[in-house]
C-alpha cells in the first residue's frame, strides 16, 4: 500500500500498524524479548514456547500468574 493512490495519513497509519505487528515483544513468562505474532491475535515465544491470545496487532499482557 505504498502507492500514491491513497492519502498520506492512511499510509502512515498502515506503516505504524505494520511496525507494531512485526516487532518482537517481551515474554510475560520468561521475560526475554522473544514474543512474535503467529496469526491475528496469537502470540508465541520462541524461547519458552508459550502461546497466548491477545490483541491483534500488539501484545499487552505484562505478566502471567
């Protein structure tokens, strides 16, 4: 969606969501930066194999009790 067909505000919004979605997050169990998005709302830690469901584009879980 990086064409001139769409407005700059829409392109900036899509870029921001893509950056959130593709980033790595801190695992709530092992505290390492290894959580990655597998599918929409599904997050998996590459280190401890924890798989949780959370928001679609960013991980908001801070800890697991």
